[in-house]
């Protein structure tokens, strides 16, 4: 009868071929194993695509990237100390991942929207989140700590990979808002509207979650303006990356039909270049990109973890030799872009930031843990009542102790409840 129904099969059309070719073009031919511009020796290399992006970074911007990385590392030391002093229930250190976070965060623009995990303190800094506010969540004072609308930096998500779905939904919302705005403006051309993209951060461990797969399918199908930024820090608590994947994580993008790029995550210049490229790609309506930042979690998973139980010191030492700050310092010094005075100022600024964060945290109220029990369900629940009763009995065991110590212990104990999951 001649009725033509659309095929549900891939038919090898030019469109399919083009998508594959686009994905391959970015990987290079043969695929570049890893984009690196600034090596551990502090020398700048060349990349056919990304060197042009790196050239745009002025000495002032490069000094800024160094100052950001140094600031967040100092903050990390301070937050760890605050946790050890009982001021925070838990801390999630980022040391080693400064370049991945500062490079990608600084490549984003104010209109972009960021979905972090729980370790993106460096990205938070680049989005102007008050770092003292960020600690409220780790003290249990609030469920978040900052208003995402102020900075387009979403609240931390502790449920692994859940934020990748939120990110894709948000990116699809951006697409639709742009279409509506274009229609209202009478141009009919979405590209004429201010373009924004989304970055979804997640870890190598989280990459095994079904949520990531679903996110990538949706992002590809709808050509959503989202950059998936996977920090492969080689560990998911005590599980090494080779258990999560048998191929470079960046290779997975090809299966979804979009570009995947592995970048040296300890090279802030390359991370900035690759992320800038990916965000442009997404904002221009060309669809998603997966970036795998190859880096290392130098410290523990959290302050509740002891990595000496499951990994070798030699591995840690090998990665410390690839330190992101040290290589940029070498480069800045050798090019005469920064002198001793600059590095001394960075150190002094870091100490000032740490003092501010310490002072502000000490001034934070101690949360009444009963509120957390009260907020668990809308109505009373016998299990919650039972757990509260256990907690009150446990707390009563500290009666008669010095009040401040007692309060601090309560704050910590409450967060470290058996169901905390971290
Ligand atoms: C859905 C879910 N499963 C398990 C956990 C417990 N958990 C918290 S962090 C973590 C490891 C995550 O590793 P990775 O994704 O590599 O991120 P990293 O912590 O290394 O930054 C696990 C299993 C969780 N928070 N959410
Ligand atoms: Mg990891």
C-alpha cells in the first residue's frame, strides 16, 4: 500500500556515520591516549586541537589557576584538621585533584550550571561558593549550606551518580527554555539565545551505576548540552578502577555516540582547554561530551577511611611525583611569570582563608540532632522513634562530662550513625 513507517533500526545513514566520525575526530586518529599539555617536568607540550585553547591563558590567568589550587589545598588541610578536632562530623578530602577541579570549574561560565558529587570543593571555589558555608553540611548544621541559585553550583549529592540524571534533565530544560525564548522573541532560532551548558561531575566508581548509563543514553538521544566530567581518581573507597572498567572510561562515550576524551587530570592547563572545548561544543547544540580526568586521590576517601589497609605507599608516591601544583609552579617560575613574592602571597592568602574558615566554623551553632529525626518522615514512624530512643540513651551515657566536649561528641556521633553510608 506504500505506507512508509520510520525504521527503528540503524540504517547506516550519513547521520549515523557522521556522529561516529565526529566522535572519532576528537579522539584523534589513532585515538590520543590522553591529552596532556603541561607535563610533571613543568614543560609545555603540544596538542593539535587543545594547544589553541591553552594559548588563550594569559600569565595572569595562569597565576590565578595556581592561586586557586593552592587555596583549595590549604582549605582541605584546614577542614581535615577541623574534623579531627570534632568540629565537623566528616570530611571528604580533595588533595591531588586540584587541577581537575580548578581547571574545569574555571573553564565554566556564569550561566552554566554545575552538578557536583561531594568532593568538588575546588569547583565550589571557582563558582564563588563561600567555603565556610560549604562546611555547614559537614557539620550537620544544614542539608546543604548554600543556595545553588546564587552560583549555579548545585548542592552536593551523596547518592552516587544520582546527580548525572538531574544534570541531563536540567540540560534538556535549558534546551526547551531556549526554544521557548526563541519563539517568544520571534526569531525561531534557539542559537540566538544566550547559550548555557551543564557539567555533571562523578567518579570512576560512580561510573558503574545504572544512573550514569541512563543519563548518557538520554543526553545522546536528545543532544543535551551536558558535559560529563568523570574524575578517575583510581579508587572508589577501597575498590580500584580496574574493577569498574576494562577499557579507558572515556572510550565508553563512543558507545553512546558522542566524543570521549581522556585528559591528564593533574595538568590544569589541559583540563581547562578540554573543558572549554567541551562546553563550547555543548552550548553550540552539538550534544554531550565525556571527559575523563585521569588523576589520583592522594589522601583517604574520607576522614573515616584508612587507605593503608588496601593500597601500597609506592603507588601514592608515584602519583605525588605528578603533583598538579608543583608542575605549574615549575612552569610559572621557568617562564618568569611568577616570582618568590607571588608564591609567598599565595601562601599568606591561604593561611588567611584557613583562619576565616576556622573562625566561622567555631562560631557555627551545634545542631540539635532531634531535628534530623523529626524531618525524616512527614509523620511519626516507629523505627525513627526507636532510633531516637537509642540515641538519647547513648547520649545520656556522657552525662556529667564537660558540656562543650559532650556537645561536640554528640554532633559527631549523630552524623556517624550506622545508616550514614559514608
Ligand atoms: C548509590 C550509592 N551507593 C554506595 C554509596 C557509598 N559510597 C560513597 S562514596 C563511594 C565510592 C565512590 O567512588 P567514586 O565514584 O570513584 O568517587 P570518589 O569517592 O573516588 O571521588 C561509595 C561506594 C553511595 N554513597 N551511594
Ligand atoms: Mg574514585
